[in-house]
């Protein structure tokens, strides 16, 4: 499968800022560890490398908007998993 997974909310927020990278949702198999899934693996890995090298450039408003949205998604997902 050509996907990139991360459980890092800050990294997922940054990756979500790229309009060419498709966010495929979350892997919700484990309530204690939620993974964010992106396509395609190669593009996401290149962006993650930029992020970890400190060379990533992104609009801060977009970054924090994505951070809040993904954080809400994590809490909603955990709440739904605990309710099952």
C-alpha cells in the first residue's frame, strides 16, 4: 500500500497543509494510538524529512487550523472507540 502513517499530531498537521497530499483519515484499531494516514508515501516522506530537518515552510494559520481539526478528530475517534 502506498500510504504514509504517523501518530504525531504536529507532523500530521504539517502534512495536511500540503494540498497535493491526500489525507485518508485515521487508523482506529487501537484507542491508545491513533495513526494519521496520507497518500502517497513518497511525497509524505519527503515532506516529513523537511519537517524533521527544520526546513519546512508553511502558513502558520493553516498549520494551527489543521492542528485543531486533527486534534478534534482524535478526541472524537477515541470517544467513539470507547463507546463501542
